[in-house]
């Protein structure tokens, strides 16, 4: 075997090692980004679950409140319409959105429903028969717990999205992320008072 052949074989071996090394590097980077993306999607699914839990409580709440004499019908209408608006926002429950406008629309609809529920419960404070109603008390407690879980789920989603977004924008992932189909995920936007759940806890022993 002459020197030329040996040289070619040596160069070929180096090329093969380089190709294998690059493939392993790409594989590791890809797997890391996939794992991070799956965490974002998992947290998004939890956000959806908690919002759905709140939505499912509303028909029973409205029915209970509507049974109270002279209760403001406009408040019930607002809650019902807000709930319907939430259902009109079509968004994939299994995969976090990539369009900030889509997430903003979803958030606005959910925030509108949360505001309507808060107003309903504030109005209910004026009705002693409602405050003494065991079913209403149970629904109020469930709503309070759900609002806390919604806040927690949103925060965890934002944290997971931040880790993912940072990961695909830093070197060396930034050079391959877009090519492999990894795009940024938008965050839930904070608003005034969003650091605490809506005030839905009342003193049911108080009588006016």
C-alpha cells in the first residue's frame, strides 16, 4: 500500500470521525430543544386544563345565582356572554401557540371572563340568601382555588417558555433552531393586579 493510498485512507477516517461528531452534536442539540419544547407544551396543556375547570363551574354557578330573587340579570348575562366568547377562541390545547396575537386574544377572552366572575361574586355580597347557600359557598371556594391554580399554571408556562426561548436563541442553537423548526413561544402578559387572583373570598357569616 503506497503513501497516497494511506494518506487518502487517513483523510477519509478523519472525515468520517468529523461527520459522526457533527451528527452526535446535532443530535444532542436537537434532543435538548425537543425536551424543552415538550415542557412548554405540557405547561400549556395545564393552563388549558385549569381554564377549562373554571369554565365548567360557570353553568352551575349561574343557575344557583339566578335562583336568588331580584338578582341583577345584567351580571348573569355578562358572565354568560364572556363564557361564550372564550369558546369562540380556537387554539390548540396540546401545543403552545407561536403567534403572539393568538395568545393575546386567548388571554383577553379569559381575563374578560375572570373579570365578569369577580363582578358577579361582588354583587352576590348584597344577597344574604346567596351567602348562606351551601351550593354557592362550595362554588365560590372552587372558583377561588381554580383562580389560584390558573395563576400558578400561567407562571409555570411563562417560566418554561423563557427557558425554551433562551435555549433556541443562544449559541450554538441559534444557528440550527429555525432550520429544525423551532420557533419562539409568546408569553402571557402581565397586567395590573395580575400578581394576585381576583378577590372572590367573602365572609359568609356577615349579615347586612
